[in-house]
C-alpha cells in the first residue's frame, strides 16, 4: 500500500519521448525507494528537476538527549508544547532511536517562503487539531482532525493550514511505512478481514502545475542537518505522474475495530508497520461480550518493544487522570497494566469512546530535552495509589 495511481498527462510508454506542444521534451524522473526494488513513481516535469544552486548548511537539528537509558514508566503533557509561528520551528522531537524519531508540533502556519523535504525519513503526521491541505508535486490532499498523513521520504511539500490552532503528532521513520502485510493478499489488495480497505485511503487530487522560473528555497533535512537548496524552477512543475510512491491520507475515524467475546490483544488495532515499529489506532468500539468479560486490558510485560500511547480524545478506561494530548511511555522490560480500580470499574461496561494512537518501537527510546520539559512528575508511582 498505496495502490497504483496516476494524475495528469503521461505518455503511453515509459522512458519514451514525451513532447510538449512546441516539440521540446518533458523531463522524466523516476522517484523510487529501496534502490530500484521499492515503491516508485514516474514524474513528468516541465523543466529539469536538477537546476539548483550550491547547498548551504543551515543548522544542526540533532535532538539533544537528556536520558539515554530509561527503565521507568514516564508520561508527558503534549499540550504543554507552546504554539510557534512556523511549521519547522514548531516541531519538537521527544523520543529517538535508530529506527525512528517521535515528536509533537503546534504550528500556527507553514511559512510559504520555503518548501520542505525530509531526505532521511518517511513521515507520518497525525492531525490532533487543525485542518488544511498538504501540497506536493503529486497533487493536493485535504486533511482534518483524526487524519494520518503518510509522506514518503524525499517528497517536497508545503502545508496550507486553515487557521492557527494546530496540534500534530509526527513520526520520522528511517524505513518505509506500510499498511500491515497480513491485511493484504498476494496481489496487494486489502482482505475482507482487514479493518480498513482501499476505499478509505485518500490519494492526491487536483494536480497543480506551476510553470515558474526563479529562486525557490527548499529546506532539506539530511543526517540531522538542515540544508538549504535554491531550485531554479518551481518544485511543483509536474504535468503528470503514475506509480505507487506518493503521499496519502487515512482517517483514524475510518478504522473499523475488531472485537470479540473476550479482550483482544493490541495487534488487532494495528494500522501501520515499519521495520522498527508498528502504529495502532484505538477507536470507539463495543467492549467484549462474554458474560464474565473484563474489558480492561490485562497486565502485560513489554519485553521486545516499548509502548507509547498518545491520548487523543474520550475517556481512556485503563488510565486515571489522563488529558488530551498526553503521552505515556512504558519501556520494554517492565510489567504494566490498568491503574488501580480501573479493572473493576470496566466490568459490565458496554463500550468506549476512547481515541488514541499507540506506537510500539522494537528498540529502546531515548528521551530528549524537549520531552523532559513536559514531563509528568512521578507518573511511575501512579499504580501505588
């Protein structure tokens, strides 16, 4: 996933002469991942996408590590991240390992004096508050509360936010992000048993071709350094494209929960996967219907993964005193489970309206200085009350 898609004008045969009305050639570009064996798209530009000035190293963006090794349950108040005017400046990385970075952002706008390109990582942006349009050379994707935006590495983009009240959870993944393989058949189609299908995926639309010559600043993140390239032509000058490598959106509200007579394990909530982590969506659902079912999750030990929960909305029944935008991190190696009293309180309940995003990294996460700024003191002892 995603599936094959195309927009605009493309020639009937790839790697053949495709000419404009004046007889000159459109400029073909193969945009691929994992060498030549991953997902790719063929893009047809008005101008060569290689006309650039010498890159300037802007500044170092390496996250500053505050806790390199952690074996304590910790929590963080995400809405304590202060809003900032510009999108990139607002991004605060909280947790890092060799596979991914996880952070929060509260941008008021995306400064249109530049474009952004993450040359290292696929990005997953979850929209907690706000709405707008993601703009790329592939076309536009409108987004709103509850949307996941998946942006493949190397995609140049801008975001039009509709207002200044935006709250974002983001992942930078150094391996491609996919929908779970077990949801798909041998042909790549989502199975009938999958909690979502192709109909729920929103692909780019309304291709806007910009035939503009000038100086276009692209801020490019590579190896924890922000570089500045100036392109000679507008980055969104594509007249058409086709393939499998492009951004898309999926709403958490379109995830159909899998339920059963007794409590289901967390993998039934899985939404995305990568080589170093999985992402799950906890959505409103009916509880277990065995006459003696305990809807609250059983105590469990994370041995092979960390567990990070981002609380979006509703009453999360297994936790006490949790706010919107709060995060919890339960490190691998520790046993954790419902807060005192929540197991008994859950018995007999028919359903939940909770909404949360869970990220399970397969390697320990380091905590940054930005995370410590919003730390909830003594969260680890909240099971003692």
